[in-house]
């Protein structure tokens, strides 16, 4: 039996066991990161043994699930709460582990049939669907809220109006968005990996799509790694180690990726009001804590701290670096103007994704006997939203310029493993 025939049969007979290992490994990694992050954030102190279910709710929200908050305080009081945020550290961990599990049986092949790939992906999707349903059904809890005021707590107990907050996971929406998230991860894994096979009809697209997709993934991962190093250095030199670990394990990309867009000139709008404590750099917290909606960009950040100009420096190094990587992985025959176009499209899509998943919205309020905020500052609001068109327009401009520069710099680089290159004499 030839090596190619054996590989074809291996792909065609991917079993449920391999799919189960991929799904379980992805879930286990996400649960571990979420649990460690919430532990560092102090969530183990939540009442009514809520910690395990908080972990599951965090994992559900990390794959696009919808977690709904609700509250009540008996017949005489009510609480209102809402939260929209994706813990992107958990999301990124799950995506990397699932992608590795999906690609591992497909390595060392150049071409695979559509049915082969669809069958392998379908097995993972079915098991992922079962996991999402179980996750959604278990991720729900209700627990009492400490109002922080002894007199108010006694009144609440007397009137049977102790505030309670609960959360439930919307099963249909979590399943829908969780499956879409999985599909995105698997498709991106095929686009990024050189060793992953593609159907024969799609091979003509790989020399333009794969280098750009790979460069964007590297750009996003390097920006997260750089932010993690900075966060650890700040934690060691200024303290707050537990708070920093919580940030790294739960939401480091939530800061690193918007910071990358700010370095490129993008603008975000946000506000922090009330008791919300943000595990973010002091500079960002100061900019957001204003009476009105705040503008977050290079101008407003550097007005308070000139070191914010390093965001521009980081972008000016990382984006051209990604352009050079893309050009170096592309065939030598690709003209420079096409490198610029490819990077512009890829960077716009990457920034679009950042703007989509980087938004944050949270609010909380308490009223008793119709009087709001008796807890002394318990009500609050937090949001952070991108200015879409400026972010996407600047991404296109950066992509064109950096792509052109990267194409020029990569010209003298020896291309290894060019897509579409014919084997020379004596090569198989």
C-alpha cells in the first residue's frame, strides 16, 4: 500500500474517538483557564457554591453564548443587571487547542476531498453540540448579594427583600453561536496551516489566502504575548499579582487587540460609572471615568501619559512585520501591489473581528421601596465601543502601506515551500 493511499484511508476513517479527544481537550483547556482566572479574581468567595457554575457560564460566553442576568429582592425591591463581554483569553485558548486537535490527523497531506473534511468536521461538530447543550444547562445559578450596609441588610431581611442575582445561559442562542464559533475556528485552521489539506478546487486560492491569514493570526498572537509580558512586568514591579493574573487568564486579548487598533489610530468610546473595578491599566481607567462618554484614542491617552505613544510604535513594528511574514510565505511571482491588497483585506477583516468581540457592556442597579441606589453607589454602568468606520478605514490604509513595504523587503528572501512551485529535477 502506498504512503498516499494509507494517508487517504487515515483521513477517511477518522473516528469518534479522535473527535472526542479534540473536543474534550478544547473544553478542558477552556475550563482550566476560566477557573484559574476566576480564582485569581476572587470568584471562589461567591456564596451558594456558585463558583463551578460561574466557570461554566464563562466558558459558554467565551464561545459566543448568551448569559442572561436577572435579579429580585422580594416583592418590595428589584435588581437589574446586564453583561455583554467575551472573555477572549478563554476563547483564544479553546480555539488554539481545538484547531490543533482538528488538524493533527490531517497533517502531511496536500489535498483532501470535500467529503473527507466535512465528515471529520461533522464528527467534531456533533460532539461539540452535545457539550454545548450540557454546558448551557448547567451554567445557571442564583445567589444573594451583599449590599455592604448592615442597616440596609437588616431592613431587607425584615421585609423579605434581600437582593438576589442570578444568571442563566440561553441554550438555543449558545448552541447556535457556539456552532458558528466552531465553524470559524475550523475554517481558519485550514486557512492558516500549511500542512493542512484543501480540496483540489480550492488549491488555486491558497497562495493568496493562506499567507495573509497566517500573518494575521501571528499578528494577533504576538500582540497578546507582548501585552502579557508587559502585564507581568508591571505586576512584579508594582504589585497586584492576583489582579494581573485574572486579567491575563480571562481578558488579555480584550485589552491587547483594541490597543493594537488604537496604535493604528482607531477611536473607541466608553464610560465607567459606579462601583465597577476594572483590571485595566490605570491610564485607561482614568480616561473612562468621566461624567460624559469618553473618547479613547492616541490623543486622549497621550494627554494623560506620554508613554501611550508606544502603542503607535508597537503598531508600526507589528503590522509591517506581519506584512513581511505574509510576503515571505507567498510565491516569489506575486507582485508587490498584490501583497498590499492582500494585507489590506486581511487587516480590515482582523480589525472587524476585534471591533466585534472587543465591545463591553455592563450595568447594575438596585432599588428598594421604589428608591434607587440605596446601597450607596451600587448602581453603575460600563461600556466600551469602537468607532467602526474609522477603525476599518485606517486598517485598510495601514494594510496597503505595510503590505507594499513588506513585499519590497521580502524580495531578496529565499522562498521555501512555495505554493504552486513545480518540483525540480530529482525531486519527488
